[in-house]
């Protein structure tokens, strides 16, 4: 059995091609939303968050022979645990990693730690658009300038509720499915008079290029939560080349 760690658009793109060559696949996702991304594909699925011990049991129970990690670029703990488990169980590990966007915005700041980013944000004047995902919303709830911060999240009731549970007013919640075009980003930032955009370096798949171009046109500063560098084994940035190496 081949285990694909999924939950991203990357995993959907990979699986749509890989199922032509392999039919013994189980895909794990940490959320139900991640599972919906692979609906209607001929694969087994498992939707649960797993720590290292759970991964070890998963590998044993499903007689896993290969691990293909297509998790989010910022899912550091997931990838680290998967690599450790693969090494302990003496099975192959492969990683698909999005290519980095090859442009930098005119105005930007980088932060490696979310706590440092939050401290910086609290002292900003002007409206701010946060696109870090709903999991990070609670970190903003006590900021003195919270009324000037807008949160763009997925249009799911549980994510909207998370915002409301953390002092975010309905007028500051933008619940929409991305990624967004440059024009959509421009329209949204103009509508809310945005001066700062907070985002991850999510590559082309996550709409990073469109964010950069939109911010440059509006003279908006991008505040990045930077990606930690990880040393992946068997890492590929091209799905077709990854599949070629998997089936040879």
C-alpha cells in the first residue's frame, strides 16, 4: 500500500495523475476539508490528525511500502514525523514541494516566528488583511488594533465561528474560497482600504504571485510569515518527474 499525505491542492493534482499507474493508495488528511479535495478519486481515505506514534501505527496497520508527502509547505511537523517514521520502518519517502515564487514585492517584511509578526502588526496604523488561515486567528484576538484587521478565510461555518469566538466582528470576516486572481486581490484590498497584507510564502499554488502583483500596484506592504527551511529526502518540484521516479 502506498500512503499519500494529502489535504492540499497539490495532493489532488498529484493523485489525478498517479492513479493511472497505481491503484493501491491510501490518502490521509488532517481535516474533512482536506478529504473533500480528493473526492471522486479511486483511493482509500483516512481523515485524522496524526502524531508520530499514530503514523507508526498507520504504517503497520496498512502495510505501507512508500510514503509520498504532499502536505502543505508549512506543515513542518507532519513532514518531519513522516520522514522519521519512514526511516524507522525502512520504507521509501518522497516529497512534493511547491516551487518558490521568483519575485519579491516592492515593500515587504519577513518574520520567522509568528509571535514577532504579531508584535509588529499590533503597532501598525491602517487596515490589515490577514491570509494566514483560520488556525492562526486566535493569536490576533487581543491586539489593540483588532478592529482594523480583516481575516480572509475559507467559507466554512467552523472557521467563521472560530473568528467570532476570538472577538472578530462579522464585518472583519471575509469568507471566500481561493486562490484569488490579481484583480480579485486588488478589488478586495481597495474595498477595505488595505495597507498591509499578511501571508505565507505559499507559492503559485497558493496564489502568492497574484498577491505580490496586486500589492505592488496598490503600494501595499506584504508581511510574510516565512517558511522554515527543511531538508527533505527525495524532494521534487515537478509532479511528472516525481511520478516517473515512483513508477520506474
